[in-house]
């Protein structure tokens, strides 16, 4: 069987699975799977760039995705004018001060000769800078958070169209990736893993606790949309008429219309990214990346700057994850920091890349769709399984109840099992690297 | 008197909790470091191994409580602990046989093993949630305090109370016993020596007739013991919740790396470095400062960072060590 045929077949199977969902459950849930599948595919592309191209082990995907979500809030919501007057400027000043302190410390460290004097200067700078920062930062934050805490309590955003947030999300993630890459790249691969794991937890902690930024765990809801609202469509006589002509009731039609709108937007982004990474893979740059991945020592001997290239690809991959994060928050219409779970956002994306085929962009896309489909459908399947198993047991027995309650946790078990099986029996994934 | 009060407040809120937490981290980091030294990969499933061992212990504790077995003033969990360790050993040896062995024989790259351990983490995490659920579980019983704040105040006449909880006392005593036993095992017994030899130089160890499978088996058994003890102590001291154990991965790895991966002494030192920095940086110093400098009345809590950012502390320490001394405070294996 030729390769193109096999790969098309694999994509067709996933398509059929989604179609089955559409026919047997509802077109709404099928489209939901498609939309999140598209986003998952983009995240998987980002991780594949890092792992498949360059062999970098990033377990902080969740953090970059969350930064994308933060960008969606900071770009699209309306600014809270009073908050800016009360303390917005103070917060900005404090942040700039903090950055200046760190820059000054780095400068002192690199420019001054090593010795006791340098240590003293650095300590003085850091301690003084920290207290100065806190003395400006704390009152401003208190002032901002005091303003209308039930609905705002944050500084708001820039009131720009939410589509602008997508590239901004990528930029934010790229910035975080630069900081991590600078410190942890060039050391053992495990160190990068631990460092990314840490930065992801910290980003989530910041999102949860800095209420002035994006309301923390109070969540930001009702973000603007790039597509029309269902209610408006239902009130539009033209839309209702065309829906009735098609034989769908207007309520269902409006929600399908909105979801299809998102699907089109996401598909456009995915196609653009896919073309770009395919071109990158085939370019001299892509060949160099893979050469570095396969033999760092040889590549270094050929004059390639391994650490710089790693930093570059690490930033690019993280930026793609940030972009996907902004898209996901747009789709949800809300930012809920409490829902970011490493198992769901970091490790699931890894399963996608490994199952799809690391090093192959189409593999990553396939993995994104397939694993997302399974992630959504394993729960009903697990529940069904448990109901079958427990069918013979007496109603109300504790074992039956426990088994039925636990069906929800089948997801993690299944994902781990899939990952281990693929790694063991088909380590190159469904669509292997050429 | 004020000085004594300050010291008591400091012990109560910083020293004792940090020593207890540090012992728990050190036990966890010892497991990570042993796996790194002998099997040569960072085990991402370690947090969930701790959760699994603790879960088995909790289930047996509940059973013991229901049939009325107890240790009097001590928590019943101590009686159930050996069974928890056995359960955890069985699981780890089983995982090694069906999962890790294949890659060991293949001599797979360490990073592949890390990804494999990620899969194991998923399964263990799912298993724990499947059996005991994702919620908080309470299993501590017996006497709550060795010294309660009130008794201490009555005893000494100081205005500041010092509470020393049973779980903290048990943690410290157990950690000392376990670490002493571990070092005795590694330094004095034949098996321990062969483990160290294998960790230092695999080829030389093989040449001198050490059976690698035996070394690996003992490593997993030791790791199961350490992980279960660490998990149960943490559960007794704080509470048992599967997700918290997953989150412990970060401070544990930070401790192991700060001390020097693959170096047991380093793991212990790293555990205490991380625990003390975490507790001291997130502690509100207002009370202590109030005793020491009565004239100064700070507005805030004199807290450097809110407790929500405790992970940031281990992370920053980790970054500093990675930047300036990548092999850790004590010489580890990693470069």
C-alpha cells in the first residue's frame, strides 16, 4: 500500500469517527470535537516542532497555552478606566522597575569583575529593588482590585478585536519561552523538562492569584467573539428563513452556524501553520535542525550553534502553543484559570504528538484530532462499559456505585495505556517521519 | 522575654513545619535520585508512586480502624505502612517488568524513558483516582499534638504558644530512621555496595559480575519504600489528595537537582534547602518582627511572597542552581 494512500486512509478514519458522532449523538457535539481537534492539532504542531524537529522535551505546554488565554483577555476586553486612574500606572511603573532591577543585576554580574564587591552590589540591588517594587506594586494592586470587584477589579484590556489576540498570545508565550530557554537549554534534556514544568505551574499560579490582571479565579466571562451571536441570528428573519428552507430549526441552525464559523477560522490558521512548518521541515533550516537532533556533537563540529538553534526552535514552538491557547479561550468565550490542568493540557498534547508520529507534521495533526476524539468519547464509552460490567450487580451496592462514579477517571488510564502501547509497539507513531 | 517569644513563634511557624516538610521532600528526592543514579532517567511518575503507596496505606488504615486495631496515641497508618510499602513494591516491580525492562534491554535514550515514565504517570494517576477518587481523604487518628499551644503556654508562661503535632514528630523521627537505614544499606551491605558500583560505572560493575537485574530490582524496592513513607508522612501531616502529590513533583525534583542528581546526601540537603526557603519566603513575619523590633509597626504582613507562589520559590532556587552550578550543591552525575 502506498504511503499517501495509507495516510489519507488514516485521516479518513478520523473523519468517519467524527461523522459517526454527528449521526449518532448530535452535529453540535461533532462540531465541538472538530473545533477542539483543530486547536489540539495546532498545539501538537508546536510540540512537534520542539520534540520532532529538535528533540527538546517541553512539559510546560499548559503554561504557554494559558498565556495565550491571558492575551485574549488583555487584548479584547474593554479597559476599566477607573482602575487605570486608581493604580494602573502604578502597576506598570512597578513592573518596569522590577524588570529594570533584574536587567541592572545581570549587567552588574557580567560587567563587574568577580569579587566580594560584586556580590555586595548585586545583593543590594536585588533586595533594594524588591522592596521598592513591592512598595509601589502593593498599593496600586489594592487600589485596582477595590474597584467594582464583583464585575471588574482588574485593569481590563485594550478593546481591540479578539483576532488580534491570537498573534499576541504567540508573542507572550515566546517571551516566556525565551526566559526559560536562556537558562535551561544547553544543559541536560531532563533539566529543560523540569524547568518547563515549573514555569507552567507558576504561570497558572499568577493567573489564579493576580486578580488585577485577569480577575484570577473569579474568571473573565463574555469575551467578544469573531463570529455572530446565536441570539442575533435567531432574530434575523433572513437567517430563520434560510434555516427553515434547509429543514433545520433556527435554534439548532444558529448554533451550528456559529460553530462552523469557528471551524473555518481555525482551519485557516491550521492550514497556514501547516504550510509554514512543512516548508521549514524541507528547508535547509529543517535539515539542520534534524541533524542537530540526531547528532549534536557532529553538528557542533560543523560549526552550527546548537544552543542558539535550540533556543530558536523552542521559542517558535512555544509561540504556536500560545497562539492555540488564545484561540481556545476565544472559542470558550471565557478565561477560567482553575481549569488549566497539566494532565489535560501538557501531557495530552504529548500523547497526540507521540501517537501521531513525532517528526511528522501531518502525524501531529492526525494525533491531535484522534486523541482529542478519544479524550471526549472515552468517558461515555467507559460509563457504558461500567454499566455493562455492573449490570448483574444488585442496585445500590457500594461496588456498583463506586465503579459507576469512577468511570470518569477511565480517561487518564486509557491515555496512559495508549501512550505506552504506541511507544512499545510503534514508537515512530501512526505517520512516521520520512 | 520578647526574644524568647520571637524564637518560639519562629519555631512554631517556620522551623518545625520546615523541618517536617523538608524531611518529606528529602525522602521523595531520595527516591528520584536513586532512580536517576541506577536507572539513569528522571522518573515523572514519582509523585503518583507516592500517591499510590499512600493510597494502599490509607485503605488498610481504614480497614484496621473499622475492625478496631489501633496504635493508641500514634496514628494507625504507621501499622498499615508496611502493607502500603508491599503494595507499592508489587506495583513498581510489575511496571518495571512490563514497561521499563523492554527499554533497558534496548538501551533506549534517557529521554525516551522519561516519556515512558509520563505514560506510567498517567496510568498510576488514573488508578489512584479510580480507586480512591480525586477528593481529599482523612486518615490520621490518635493523639493530635505532642505539645499543644496551650500546654506550652501554661508550662513556660510565655505569651507565644508552641504546637508540636504528632504527625510532625513522627515525620522527623521516621525520616531520621529511614535515612540512617538507607545509608547503612548503601554503604555496608553487599547489595548496597553493588548498587553504588553500578551507579558509578555500569561497565565496570558488569565486568565484576554484578547482576544488573538484581540491582534494578532492589532499586525499585527501595524506591517503593521511600515513596510510600514520604507519601504517607505527607498525607498525615497535610492531607491526602491525588493532585497535590502530582504537584509535589516540582519541589522534589528541585530538591534532587539542587543537591545534585544521583547523590543521596545531596537529595537530603536539597530537600531541606527547598523546604526552608519555601516556608521562610512565604511566611508572614509580622509577629516575629513585632517581638524583635517593638518600635516598628509594619502595615502589611511582612510577607515576601504569598503562599500561592510557593512553587515559584523552588523554581527560582532551581534556576539559580542551574545557572551557576548545574551539577548541584553536592557533586551529582548530571552535566
